[in-house]
C-alpha cells in the first residue's frame, strides 16, 4: 500500500490531475497492492464556473478534502494554505505529495510537505520564463528546488533543471499531461455546437444570429501586465475591435479580472455593442476546447492554451513578453509567437497568421500517455 495526496488549487491544475487520477484507478483495478489516493483542493478558485464545472466535465471525483482558502493576496493564500495543509498531512501522513504546475497551492503544499519529511513529486517541473516578476516563476523555482521527483513535459525543461544542479536521478522526462486530457476529450468536444456554447455562456442579452459560423479568433486575457494598465488594455481592446473584427469575428471568454478592468476603464459597453464580438463567461473545458478547434487564431496570455494550440494546429499570438513553454514557439517548431502587448508587433503577426495555413505539431511524448509515465515514475522511485 502506498498513500498519495494530490493537490489542486486553480483551474490549470484540474486538466492535469484528471488523467493522473484515471491512471491510479486503472492501476488499482489490476493490482493487489493498491494505491490509496487523496485529492486535496485548496479552494483557490472558489467560483463554480472556474472550478466545479471542471470537476464534472473531466470526470474528477469531488475532492476528499477542500481547504476552502479562497481569494486573497499571494501571502494570504500561501500562508493560509500551509496552515490548513499541515493539519491534513499530520492526520494522513502520506508517502507522497504530488503537486502540479505553478499556482500558489503548488508552492505552499510542497514547502509544507518537505518540512514534515514527506516526499514531493512535481508534475510539470523545469518550466522557466526567466522572469522573476511573475509570481508563477517564484512558485516554480521553489517547488523544483524542494521536490524529490521532478517530472518534465519537454527536454528543454530537463536542461533547465540540470543547469540548476538537480541530480539526473531525480528528473524524468514524461511528456505533457495536459495533452492526455485533450486527447481523451477531443472527440466529445468536437460534437459540441458552437451556437450552443454561445447560448449557454453569453454574458449579455444580445442575439448573436449566425455568429462564429465562418472565420473567428478566440481571445482570453487575465494577466495583470495586460489588463491592469489602462493605457495597455485600452490599446489592446481598440486593436481587437477596430482591426481584428474587420477580418474575422471574435469569441472572448472573459476572465473575472478582465471584466472588472474593462468596466473600470469604460470599455465594457464598447465591447457589448460590437456585433462582431461575442462575450462569454469563463468556459467549461469542452467548450473552450471546441472553440480552439474551430478558431482561425488564438490571442491569449494563457500558458495552457499555448500548448493546446500547438497540438490542435491553431496559430497562437501569445500576448506575453516571455513564456515558460518555449517548446510551443514557432522557432522551436511550435505554433505560438510572443507578441507581448505591443500593437505594432501584434498587427504584424496577425497579418502573417491570417495569410498562413498551419498544421498540428506534436512535441516528443505529447502523446496522451503521460499520466501513466508519471505514476510509474513515482512507484519505482528510490531515494
């Protein structure tokens, strides 16, 4: 018997934990030495649209333990998570704590586990943006420094860890667990009608007659560098409305942070009144996947969507100045281009994309079997 506690905190974690749980279930179905698995949700995303619907759509069982941390500053989230998670560990004393990605829960729970001398496995280890202004970069660095087993999505991540002095015996290249989820749900997502997505998720009462029937772009923005600076955000919205919509429609899944700032900067009504822009609530996994599958272009500051675009063949203008996922970039064989929030650069790359046909790209081991490799790496690990 081996006891594993897995931790999720925010929406990006949900797509990563689902295939890992399914791999454990398959293992337990055929082995006498069963794995006891406990799923802990820190509650960093407490809104149903950002959390509950993902559990349902990805067939993840309800969390065994929900810490109910909720919102707050980085320090509040990390501190409150550590206090609550310590009690869980003292009661359960697992063999392993598995953390994913780079959210605050990843950092908080890895620190807490190591102080109690519990082994830590980091799925999606070794990603680096080299930008210390990103809170996620701090989370990644600390988690990787503490982890006993570091499971990487690509070989560039392996190289990062080796340069930082991590021993080879603690690193294993397993591939991208997000792609496991995509491949498992691709067929189901393809059957969804886009008009149903609009009807069930539209923010306003506008009738979007025949919307998104032809070429369209998908937009998601949530990072402070894009949405918190009024000058930057106004310029981005004006580019979308005045230039992109002249060539294709836009489907914008509006993050709560972006919605707040759009209203604060007087942009909300401008968007609502534009008939070529469909404003949507944060979308369930299958709905966003379906839009990505049908899109001519993605404009986003999301790391996970960069990865999905790569294997779906959707060109991606990544509205960031750096990325922890360079394997998705065009110069490394992917379909993403870093454009930051510079309008001239965005305009230039938009025109390139508009006149270019693309095909899906599958980096090494992005094959839908990563979760099995993750579990096997944990089971055979020796200190």
